[in-house]
């Protein structure tokens, strides 16, 4: 009897010991899973590249795919006084008419895209321990935090209060996924991430995160929250000592890629379906899926003709196929002008390789002026005037030096508009300068649009609200 | 009396009965309306909540109010100065400075209301301080430094003679007790009591606040030995713009400076007269100081300043 008891115990013990998880759930040796990947630095690097892949977006017209930065102009430029659709109808036209619906698919695409970017950044941060080299680890952490901060900065400016996902979450953690966190807390999170990025990165890359990119992004965050102008000025001045410069020819900024003016760009390669973009084609007349979007408004043409100088000729053109309309020319597909009708391209225009410029040196110079102005109506500080003049002297070489005794807030806003037209800055600039309600209100009234101040925030996609089962509230007036 | 009573009772009974029926009907119909909801109706879980932001525009008297209310369809604004509106966003121009309470009443089609108020202070923004330009080498301690044109077609870039016979006052207004360095024009560097191609000019480009009032200040002294220097003068001007070539500066001076001061007091060497010439800056704020002498005997200038008028 005692023997049997002993044997039974032995058998039981053996059973318990063999019931470890990898016995019942073995890691497949012939395929890669999320749990088994990221074992060394090389594998984590593929994850880093994956973050940029998410930012690139998928180059197709499948509504299920994330198009990320390739759709950003809909939400920013076309919601400002700079551009509109050519046809003025459909879902895309909701932006220019300020009648965006919570069910708008482009808004949902962008929202999902950038939370996917955040997800991929969180994967890197969760697997940093596999990197043995301390410097590499710091750089990878900085890179992931820069990308995460960049995604949050875009989302918080577009949607207001948003869920804060600071780690990989599981499907059942719906309270984190659908609880909107106050913008101030999101901004604290962004600032903390960018500070880590600034200390961990150097200026090796232009199409990956760099120190200068993190500094410029942080300066813009400070200018947006309005709390730390002095720090923003120091960041800009630090960048100004890192060897960036304005190219002599404004056109080269866009067609001489990764040039000395570029601080951070999303890289694309032409002819590769996996690494190209289609926004260049969409901006032409019926070359992409649409009949033409991001077409230029008369309002910005007036500003460009009056204040653009040499920049004007490189910023827009009359559509050769439809001469009553005007097109953006900063991102012509692969640099081709499309021939006599403006839509005949040698290479496939829908597989364009033009990089998307996120930050460039002219932006930093004008941010420098903005930081010194520090929310006041004007500035006469010499270093601010010097930065402003540097931007103006390229645009107006015949009258250089273009010295100005005083730069007003309105002049700075106008200079940003004509220098950075169609680069997705205008909408954010208007909001940051506190001029959006006034300028967009007047623009809306003059053009029969439906602007109200609540249009300054996009609706949280209805799909998210539904999945949140009551956890998520909608923005006002949607 | 009995008869009357006899008739009264039935009337009273009938009246009571009718009243009761009317009352019951009334009660019954009230019940029907308020206590028997339609099948499938539900409680209003999203009552309106009023909220808005206030933003000052370029004109400090005009404010815009951005509506951020939820679940509302109709809006009523009270701007606190008697003006009202029913637009979605509010915009109001106030008649003057003061504190105003703006109230937004947001309501939905069930006529559920929510109100929200903000107090704003309408106040005229202060005019920013005018630029106080830094005059380089205004006391001439550095000789000719910072007072030369970079080029001078048909003239000379040398502005004046360095001199140790300047004013007794230092640049900050304190008395030095003895003379300080200054600038000197002689018969040779002015070529007589007129302007010619031999004339020398002190020139300095400065930046001031556009359209603001300023004072050009300097001291001068002119010799008049044996009364032979009658009509001599030190001329100080503010020119409209900056000039790379002295010839352009002279042309601008001929065409008309922003302001000109001719100092004609012949008090002799060492006896300085202070000039304070008011002017209003041009629209760009880019002006220049332009000083020369027209004299047969030595004339001196010292302590050149430009500062905002109070």
C-alpha cells in the first residue's frame, strides 16, 4: 500500500513536471512568431525599419490598408485655406467644406495608421534588452521614442484628447485602448519621449530619426504648447550650428533628395510597390485613383504671387489639361512634369519615389523667429531678424539683403505659408498662431464653406467609438 | 326656501357628477401623455453640455467664441454687453475696455438646456517699446571706426579727421573733467562753406522701430577765429534707407532726408552746443545717420545718439 502511494506520487510529479508551456505550446521552428522574434540586435533593426514602413503607408487603394503619411494632406492641407479637391465632391471634399463626418474613411485610415506606428514603436521599446551595445541600445530607444512622439504629436493636434498607449497592450485591455487622455498629459508624454531621443541620437540619417530632427520636433512642441519659448529658441540655435543650410535653388529642396536642407523625411523609392508613394499622382489630373486632389486655392495663389518671390514658380502651376485649375508642383511624380497635358509620365506616376519632407531647415529658421517672438505681436531682436532674412534672401535675391526692422506675427505666419506651402504645415500653423478661427472663418465665409470652430478638431472615427462601447466620447459638434 | 332647496340638490348632484367625469378625463389624459411612454422609447442619456473658448482677434475689441458644446442643436449667446446671437460660433465687438461675462446656453430638441459662462477682460494691448538702436563708436573713441561708407563713387570713404578736441562730456552724460576724443571737419575735409566732391561724410546705418518718434542728438562746436568763418555749419541728417555706396547716400540726402538739422552757432573750439532733433522713422525702420561739416575753420562733433522720444 505504501509502495502504491509512493508510485502514485512519482507518476503525478512526473505529469506536473512535463506540463510546462513549451511542451504543450512549442515554438514553431519553421516559422517566425512575434514571441520568438527579436532575439538580437539585427532582428530588432528589422523592427526599427518596420516603424518607417508604417509611416510610409501602403501604396495602394485598398480601403483596408493603412496609408499613413500618404493621406496626411487630406487632413491638414485640404482642411486649410491652401488646397481642395478638384471635383469638390465625395468623402475627400468633406475636408475642404468643413463637413467631416465621424464615419469618414480617410480620417479612420489616418487614425489607425498612426496608432499602428505607435504599436510598432512600442514593440521596439519592449525588446530593447536584446541589444548588448549600450550606445546602440540608447540610439534604438531614441529612435523608437522619436517616432512614437511624432505620431502622438500629429494625432493630438488633429484629434485633441486621445488614448495614451505607452506599451504593447493586449486585446482585452480595452480601457486603455478607448480611454481618452487629456492633451496636456499627451504633450508631457511627447516631450519626455523627445528629450530621450535628443540625448540618444546623432545626425547619421535623414530618412531615419536624428538628433536634429528630435530637437526640431521638440521645439515645435514647445511652440505649440506655448509654455517654453526660451527652450525652443535654444533648440533651434543648436540646430543652426549643426551644418544645415538653405539650398540656393528652392526647387532643389524637393528634387535633390536628402539634401543639406532636409532634417527629416519619410523615404520612398520609385517603381517599387512596397516602397513608393501615390500622393504625387493623386495631385495630378486624373493620374491616380482620384480625378485630382490637393488642388491649389485662389487664396494661396494670391499670397504666393504677392509674397512668394522665387518660390512661387516652384510651388504651383496651371493644370495643363484644365487651365482653370492649379496644381502643386513641389512633389511632381519622380520629378517628371507630365508633358504637354501634364499627365503623361514615362515612369509609373503612381509608384513615385519622392520623399515626403517632414522637417527642413527653413522651418527651423522660422521657428527660431517664432520662439523669440514668444507669443508677442512682433519682434525686433537682431537674431530673429537675421533668421527671417536668411529665408527671405533666398526668395528675393535681387533685393538682398532684405533687412526688416520689425517682424510681426502676421508677417511670420505669411512667410511660413509661402515658404512651406503644400507641405502640411498651414493648418497647424494657423492653430498654433491662434489665427485659425479668424482666418479660416473669413475664408469659409468668402467661399461658402461651413467652418465652425469645432472643425479645428477632427472627429474620433465612429468605428472606434462603437468598439469602445461607451468608453469613448466624441469631439464637440460631431 | 324649501322649494329652492328641493331644486338645488339635483342640480348640485348633476354638477358634481359632470365635474367628476371631466376631472377623471383630465387626469386620465394626463396619465396617457406622461406615464405611458411609447414602446421602445428610452431615457435621454446625452443631454447637452455647453462649453466654448474665447479668443481675442487682431482688433482687441473683437473676440471670437469657439463653440465646443456636446449633444446640442440650438445655441443662444449672451455676450455680456447686451448683444446676443443664435449662431453656432459667437463673435462680438465690444464698445470699450472692461470685464464681460459671456454665457452660452446650449439646448437640444427636447429643450434640455445647459449653460456655460466665461468672464473675459477686454483691455487695449500695450504698444511694444520702440527699438533703442545701438550707435557704434558714438563717442568717437574709436576714431573713424563704424562711420564709413563701404564704397564711395566719386568721393572718399574717409569720414572725418580723428580729433582729441571733443566734448568734455562722456557718452553717458557724465563730465569727464577734460576733453574727450571727437570728430573734426577742417577746411580741407569740407572744402569751404558748401558741399563738394571733397566733402567728407560720417555715415552709420541703424535700425529703428518703423513709424515711431525718435531723437537724433549730438554736440558740435565751430571755430570762428577773426570772425572769418561766418555761415559755417555742421549738418546732421537722418536718411531714408541704408546705402552701400556714398554716392547713393548723397543722392538720397539731396532728394530729401527724413530730417535735417543745420547747426550754425560759431562758439569757438571747445564750446559745444547740443542738438536734439526729433524725427519720425520711416515705414521700414531702416535709416542712417549722416553728418558733415561746411566750414573754413575746424569744426567738431561728439557724442552722437539716436533714441526713442518719450
